[in-house]
C-alpha cells in the first residue's frame, strides 16, 4: 500500500463537500488551510546526563465556533501533515456534535515507549513552557491522544497553572478525576461510537444481538469497544487485531482472556494458538460489523474496501478510509459511520470536563453518559438526514452538517 498523505486526504474530502454545498471560493480557501501552525524545539535533560531536543507541533485549524480543541500525540513518525489533517478533522468533529469549540491538534516527535517516566514528565512540561502563550481554557485546550494519557495531562495542567500562578484545571482535558477530570472520559470515545452504532442498527433495521464483530486495533478505544459491543448489545466479537497482527475465532473470542494474553505477550497474536492474520485478512472476514480503531490513516483504500463483507464500519480511529475506499464502500452498500462522527465521544466528554472545571461542580457518571448518548444520537440523526436529503454517503453528509455550521459562524463573524 502506498502511504497516503492524510492532509491531502482531508483537503480532498473538504473539496468534495464544497462542491455539494456550492461554497464560494473565499470560504473554501479559508477552510483548506489551518489558521495557525506552531513548531517548537523542546530541550530535555535525559536520564543519562545528555540533552536531547524534541520537535513539538500545535496546529490551530479553525476557531470560528469556539476555542481550538484537540488531542496531542507522542509518536516517532509524527509529521506536520498528520497533525494538520487531525486538526482539520477536529474542527469538523466539534462542529458535527454542535459543540462550541474549534479544532486543533498537537504532536511531539518522540518514542514514549523508550523514555523513562522522568523524561516524559520533563518533555511534557517543556512542551507547555514552549507553547503556553498559545494555549488556555479559552484559547486552545489539548487532550490525550495516541500515546498520551491522564498523567501527561496532569503534568501539563500543573506546568501551565504554575506559569499562571493559579490553578487552571480547564487548560487541558482527559485529566485524572482527582485533578479536575470528568467521570466517563476514559471510555467516552468507544462509548460514543457504540451509541452511533445503536442508532445505525435502528435505521438499517438489523439486530445487534448476536451480530458478529471484528475489531481492528486493541488500544484504548478498541479494547473498550470490544467489551462494550458485547455488554451493551450482546454482539459476538470474533476477530481482533493489534499492530502485530490479528486472530479470528468463528465461535467468538473471550475478550478478558484475550486481554490477559495481550498483557502477558504484548500482542493478541498467538492467542490459543490461532493462526496469525493481517489487518487486511480481518477486513475481508464474513462479519456484520467492523470497528476500525487502529490509528493507521488511509488503511481502507479502494482495494481493501472491495473485500469488505460487513454491513457497517464504525470508524473509531481518525481517517482510516481513503476517498477512493469510501466510493467503493458506498457503491457496495456498506454503511460507514464516519470517523469524526463515530469517535466524537472523546471530545464531547472533554467539553463536559471543561464545563465542570469552569463551574467547579462535578457530575455523576450517569449524567455524563446520558448527555453523551443524547448528543451522539442527535448528531447521528442529523448526519443521516443530510445523507438522505442530498443523496450522498455518510462521510459526505457529516461534512455537510459540520462545514455548514462553521461557514455560518465565519460569515456572521465577518471573515468572508
Ligand atoms: N484526541 C481525541 C480526538 O481525536 C479527543 C480530543 C479532545 O478530547 O479534545 O477526538
């Protein structure tokens, strides 16, 4: 597979939407590029006494609807183009959910798996020292993403608060509960995706009970999704993959046993001596639902899409499908719940976390889930209605709903 440039993919999707909505040239020009891109060098004292300089990015894509919002990734292969694409998708993600937020994304080129806890803390604090003037609860609010977590958010919040001379819990979200986190945030992405899957099953008129599921990616979102599809709907998870490969058991996998195997061996491969499959093998399995939770952008290209037998693809990862892949899936009648709708549960509960931080009043987990369910279900219904109205696929429809709101705000603000 030739490597796709995720930002070109995001731009192509936007141009497609611009045609459907007949957007004027000035609007399209604004939406095709980020408003601001910041790159910083972060010197970190390593445990061996040397100093290493890391590159950090923050892309602030569009803030017509509210402050920039989006995760920060720690990844050895991070590039500005990946961060740009993800920042664009964050803009559409917040908008499609009706959140008063813009879109942004950050990244640091590093390999957290090879760093000590102390090195990671110094790197995270260094990122905030380099970037703090561009961040803030009403400016730009980072959150966890690939290889970042609650502890990293706690260090970032603390560093920012120290610089400001006062507690500023609302500067990042996805924090541990005791320092201003929200209940229900840790599994929010997977949970939100499940609510959209439930809504899709109603529209498509198929029973989730006993439906077979393949999960691609067994990290945070994927592993929560595996237990949630079983516990919420009685689905049968028959295949799971991770970065090393996948396994398939027709009768259904024991998720807890598989998790224990992964904890011990660091992979699902080898579980019960089952043959090792590739991601593409798993995409072609005779299952009802595919949950695409692996962070590989553009993995579902036209060739892979042509092999899909599932009725529904839930895109819990960002950007798993190329525009050509989309066309094939649509032609073959596969219902795609597109990434920035399907995985918007994370940022939605992040927004709830910001609200709770501002009010200094914290909600029960039942409150969070009820609000999340209502928000995700309404967003799904809006997107489905747009797909019917314009006779377009679900991704195009999600773009239509999201872009229309951002454009309306830009016009009211006098940008165009
Ligand atoms: N990183 C997550 C995403 O891509 C969450 C972002 C957030 O909570 O701000 O949606």
